[in-house]
C-alpha cells in the first residue's frame, strides 16, 4: 500500500489558489467549523451534526493508521471542504474504497469538484484500488453531473431512501472502476 503526502495546488475559476493535501491533526477545528454550514442546510450531507474535537481527532488518526485518503481542501489557509476514500475493512474488500466529499459555500461553483475527483482517482490508482463507490441523493444534480463526468456509473438505486425537507428522495449507488 502506498501512502503519500501528495499536495496539489491549482487555480480555481475565480483565480484563487486552492490546495488539496492530506488532513493533519491541526485541521480538526477547521473541519468541524467548515462542516457546520452544510449540516445546518440538511440537504446533501449524510451527517446530522459535526464531530466533536475528540471524534475528529480520532477519525484523522484512524485514517492515517488504516492507509485511507483524508484530504483537506484549502483556500487562503482555511479548510473549506474535505474528500476521503475509506478502504474496505475486510481483506476481501481492501481493493475497494468508499468516497465522500463536501465543500462549503466558500468553495462551491469554483471548479474545485473536478480537481478533487481527479486527485482522488489518482490516489486510488496509486494505492491499487479496483473500485471506488459513493452514494448520492437523486436531487443533488450538480454532484451527479460531476461524478458522471469523472467516469462514475450508477450501480443501483434505493427508492425513497431519504426524507429531506418533507420529501422522499432516492439514493444512488455509483462506482468508478479503475
């Protein structure tokens, strides 16, 4: 397994520098703060509350120990989002990874998602994964378009899986085969 401290800096659509880099313990407070806005919106993030500081520090440590990808999306020295790939826990599933990402309002619409997908797929290739999976709510059209452009395909649909703002939505399972 290859664990790299890959750092990638690029220019967003608005001309600002964005850096993708491995999460470090010092990011915990920033991650907790950045996720609050998305949790409060309650639409597309599968989380009902931000982690506590202790929970976030434990998660960072576990990602490092297990060789998972946990990437900070940084703008002007501030974490505005994350991306992660958690490898299958069982030996029979170590060739797979579950992808999640979120970007708060400070980074949305700047073309960051495309770079995050390329970075994540490159990490998966370097770490010899065969497949990356994700789930996405059917009404999250922006995310679905991003995932399809990156090469993800729909593997299945769970009808009425979530209830958001009083309406049932499907949850799509998508996969990228390396």
